[in-house]
């Protein structure tokens, strides 16, 4: 009955245009943010503007369709400032006067890609040709039979999005089961109960949540570093090399994968996002983390406006999207300028809301940016560096991922009355 045509991606605050597509006897559309009505649309064009507010935080945006009697006909939703796919799509049905599906068209969106490499439609497992506007004719589908229209959209970097439209006899509008990955800190990982022993441990808005699984799995360390730390990391690495005969305890465990993100963005190809350079995930090599970071440079992005806080926010989004144990590490150097749209305090609060721990290392000593990011660890000598990296490893070791049934905003989840020996990650 209703689908969003506007996808709000990246870091979302302020006023944004919203457009929806409706089918059937829809008389009114209401746009809600976390359950609060923001706007109403009472006819074509089904467009409006909504104010998400100035605070960077996870939120649920909903579009609800009502008929003339005020009955709810359908709803669509999108999660703001939460991990999202690099590309998204929706298949929108076209109905005749009797409410039967006679066609459909594909609507897609991406902050990164200008267009898909390929789009393939299949109806009940058989290839189906489509028009140049990504629409298909479904007049030939028997309305007394259940049908599945499957669409596969391929993008560069091996990104594949699949969407389905189920229609015909026996159609159920909600056939999927969503899970939420919740990171927790465990006092004694060896004594942490399995999933069937966690009844009553977690709640969402005061209601119990069932646990599907508990896992340790891999860990993600997302590191934000600008070009001003290059010389300081090099000096630190040389000092560590001088003591190479000693144990290099900045070698993280083999189940920890790290990525590095720069602080100078480039414009998104579609003009609707600020993108930062990311390295590929990898484990820490034999020489340790300092050596890896000294080599992790983005040579083509040495000049431009640093947006350090924005990069940290996107690093938090990346870490949360892994659905694994996670930490974001910001490395500060002597630079002080930051042209970010968001303040360090707002970003730190945002990462807490995402349940992503933030560590800040100052490798320059008394960095001008330190005051805004406190608490900060000064790691200007090998001993402090090794101690701080070990602290990162211990924090990751204490985390576990609890898979909760249903999709929940992280801020809605609290510990239940039976929980013991754990804390929610902040």
C-alpha cells in the first residue's frame, strides 16, 4: 500500500524532503519519527518535508497510509543513523481498480553508486524482461496463485541487492524474521549462559525480548587517523623497533580485523553524501599495530578540509554494521582544525547510542584537539602505546554479541531483572 521513495542515508539531521508511493484507496499519509507525527500528506503529489531534528541519533522513520475512515492500510519504515546497506531497493506494485497486481517497478538508492551494473527480474523462478524505467508487466500472472517476483540488482565492488514482491492468493505481508545484534560486556565470558539460559535478561521498552543466539565471533577495530599523525607514528614505530627483542604486545589477536578511515572526505558520486576513504579489513601483521598504522596512508587525500568528528561518526556506523564485537579508535595528532558538521561531544554521544566503544589516542602529546575528545590517552612512548593497545584487546575480549529476536533501536534495549554479570556496551 505504501513505500518510501526517499531513502535518508549517512548521517541524518535537519530538514529533508520525503516522497512516498501509494496504491489502493489511500486518502492520507502520516510521517512519524520514533512514533511522533511529523507531517501529513493528503493527496498527490505524495511529498513533504520533515525535520529530523539537530541531534545525531538512531531513529525510526515511518510512513503510514490511511483510508477515508481513518483505517490503517499499510506502513513502511526506514532506520535513520543506523547501519545501512551500501545500496537499497524496493519493488513497488502497480494495482488495477480491483486491487490486483498488474505490474511493478524497481526503485533503488545508493550514496556511492551512480547506476547498477545489471538488473534481473524473475517471476516464479523464470527470467522476466523489464522496461528501461525498471518496470515490468504482470498482467499475465494468475491472481488465484501465489507469485514471487524476485529482483537482483548488481553494483560495482561485488555489491548485490535482492528484493522480492509476493502477491496473489495466500499472500502474507510479513514473512520475514528480523534479528538485532546487541554487544554486551561480560564479567566472566566462560560462565556466560547459552541463549536458552537468557530468558528475562533483556527488554525493549519494558517488554521481554527472546534471545536467538550468543556468539563471540570476530571483532572489528575501526581506526580514524589523519595525515598529521604520520611523523608521530613513524617516530613511535622506530622506538618500538629499537626494542624489537622485547615482546611486541601491540599484535592483536587473529580474530581482530582492523580498518583505517581517513579524515578528508570526497563528495559522493550522486552528490548526496560525504564519503571517507576506508582501507580493506585485515589482521595485524607480525610487526604490530603501530607498523600497520604508519603504513596506512591515503596519499591522494593529503589536502582538503579535515572532518575528523564526521569521520568518527561514520566509523561508528561501520563498526555497528559489522554486527560483531567492535571498537572505534581515534588517533589525534598536532592538527586542531575540524570542519565537521557535528561536534566531538555529539559524535561521542552518537557512538554511545549505537553501542560502539570509542577510544582516543594522542600520539603527539597535548594535541590541540584532545580537550574536545576527552577522555584521551597520551601514547607518546612505546610503553604507553603497548599498554593502551593491550587495553583495546582486553575490551574486545570481554565483549559478546547477543542476537535478539525482532528489530530494535539500540536505545530501546535495557537489561531485564534476571541479568547478572553483564553490561550493555557503551
